[in-house]
């Protein structure tokens, strides 16, 4: 069995599309409604659906405290390079890349306040 997709609530679909295209190599396949929902595909074929938080029927607009998404890169250099690009673009991180439970990486908040982990094997 293969995980097919994840649907994330975001406050600004257009900004989130640009972010995931620029920093994580996703490509937008389709935008539905008036920028209310976007379907993106990653370089590995994974589907990321970005949905405007206004479409959430239960009115929940934030994620539980420990909820996060994670991206795995091939090397420490790739992790450090992405970290530097994100910092240069103004995305704050609490700590630079370092040891995270046996991997090398960092956490930051992507647009829409989505806690995001970027890591690689040590």
C-alpha cells in the first residue's frame, strides 16, 4: 500500500503553491475554485493538496501541537543549502540544522503555520 496524498489547510493557497514549488520542487497540476484548492505533485509523484482553511467545515484553522510534515533529503549539504535559502528568504527557524533523533535536520514554519521538518541520514 502506498500513501497517495495529504490535504493541508492553508490560509493562503496562492502563497503556499509558490512556496512548495520554489523550495520543495512541487508542480501545481490544478487549481480549483477561486484559488480555494490546489493539487501539486512532488518530484517523487506524491500529491500535496492545499485547501483554503475557509473550506474546512468544522471551523478548525490550526493543527495539533506536534503535527508536522517532513521532507527527507540525500545529504547534509542539501539540508544546509535549503536551510540557508529559507533563512535568506525570511523563514525563521528556532535552530540551525543539527542532530534530530539520529538524523541531521531542522524545523521551521511553512506558510500557513505548518510545522515542517527537513532532514537526512547522519
